[in-house]
């Protein structure tokens, strides 16, 4: 399909869904996009079924084949991550560095292995042709929380800034862990040489940080030589895109590098705030990245909905998908629990252990990265196993975005109410004791 025609169709989806939602349903905009794009895609599937050989049927098939992985991993992901990381509150990040680090590293690692172990037990029961490493690879696909879903949805539903900071920062950094672990487990399955996880982790993350800081420092120095806000935007675009390409070429994590670039530019812009206010009084720089983030997020959610057009359904899907969603919640909860215990008494938001585990488990939204990783497995997994991967990843994204995304606000305020009552009882007890 012609690229411009595909772009027109995507824009038509976004505009029509946005207006219908604004007038009738009043859902959070990103949730509405992914929900109604799925409904529209199902309607297109019905048309394709009845008119497979027509021009319409051919165009419908081509919609689902339009390079989702290339669009995300080789194109827009770095800009989405840069925009999201640029909004990180550095003081809250430093304050919550311990829980964020544990959630981003340990929770992702534990969740992936626990998910894989439980799914392997399911595979044995159903006699699926999957070994333990294939199941763990699936865990690596669905365990990392998605920074795009987190920044696009959770920021708009009324959560406190401190809570949002922890959720967003974990989402921004744990993808590096998830992708590194994915590469490691993939190497065991295909018997490649990248089999030392510690070395791979150090290379992916360490190399990404070094490249991102070096290039960002050099390019941000150019900011000080210009007083044109448009050139600020161009320099930031050059920074994140060049860093991402360099890291992907040398085998470093482009995901982590993009986040570091965004945080570096945000921190450095804050330091030269007076200059920026004089040079860019209309805040062209900030508005540009806000608009870019909203547009790219909208396109991504619509493209996720379109993927169903050419997705093959596994014959085991009706049994596997519900079980996989239960396993997802259990593995995520266990990973958060262990990380929270290691966090000690410094749990963010004055939550107790149980409250924090519930919040961080239910707010773990998945998104495009999980789907992109699942699609990548088509190159080396048998067709029947790939169908399981794609079906589970797709169902996971829709469950977390629609069910958890729509209910997280109620869960959050219920936990806040529970916390307030608990602290009130504690205060009464302390007064009686004194």
C-alpha cells in the first residue's frame, strides 16, 4: 500500500474515533483509540471475509501488513521515549531511585522467569510443543511495562505526581532490561553466541548510557550558540535519532539511550531556564515535543488495532489467553512484592506493602514494544508457536490497556481511601498510647 494512503487512513481513524469519543463516550483518548480501532478492524475483517478478492479485500489485507515493527523499532520509538523522558521530574526521580531501580531491573527479571515457568506448566498440561526457554521468552515479551502506554494514559487520569513519577520512570527504564533479557533468551533458543547475560546487560545498558551522555553533551553545547527556538527543536531531534542509530548499530540499547537523552536535555534545559525563557518565550520547544508525543501515540494505538487484520489465531487461543492473563498478573505481583520488600520502609506515596503491590501490579500497562518483540519471533520460531506468541501479546496489550487502564483510576482512589483510613487508625492508636 502507498505510504501516503496508509497515512490518510490512519489519520481518518484518529479523527473519526476522536470525534465519536468526544461526543458520545468520553473515554480517555488513548484508550478510546485502541478500543475503537479494534472494533473498526473487526468490521473490516468481516468485509474481507465476504469480499476477499475485491479491491477492498486486498487493501484491508495490506493495512495489517504495513510494517508495524519497522515503524516502531526502526522509526518512531526513539522520539516517543525522548518526549516521555523529557517530562521526568528529576527531584522525584532522585527521591525514588531505589524503588524505581528495583522495579525496572529486578521486577522485570523475576516476572519474566516466573511467567515463563508458569506458562511452561500450562504448556505441559495442554501438550504444547514449547520448551522452558520458549516460555521464558514469552515472559520477556509481555513482562516489561510500556513507557508509551504509561505516559500516554496514566498521566491523564488524576494519579498523584509522585505515584505517576514512579510508574513512568519504571516503564521508561525497564524496557532496557526486558529487551536485554529477550536477546539473551533468544540466543539460547537459536544457539547464538550472546549467552552471557551479565556481559550482555552491561553492554546494552552501559554502552547506551555512555553514547547518550556523550552525544547529548556535544549537541547540547550547540544550544548555547543559538538563540533560535526552532534550532533547539532540530538539535534535540538530531540528538535522539543519531544516538538511537549509533546504539542499534553497536548492539547497545537504543531504548535506554533515548530515555537518557530525554532526561539529559530536560535537566540541561532546566539549568539554562532563564536563557530559554528569553529565547523561547512561547515555549515552542516544549509544545513541539508535547504535540509529537500525542500524534505518535495516537498513530501507534491505531496501528495496534489494525494488526488484528492479518493475525492468525492459534487453535489453543481460547484456552491459552485467559490462563496467560492470570499468569501475567501473578508473575507481575510476585515481582513487585519481592522488589517492594527489598525497598524497605521507603515505599513511595506512604503506601504499605500490600497497597503498593496492588497499585504497581494493576498499573503495569503493556503496549507496542511487546507486540514488536512478539512479531520478531516469527523469524526463528515455528509457525504454531509464533501464533501463540502473537495471540498472547495482543490479548495482553488489550487487557492491560482496556481493563486495567479503564479501572486504574478507581483502584488508585480505593487505595488512597484505604491508606487514609489506615493512617487515621494509626494516628488514633499513637495518641492513645501517648
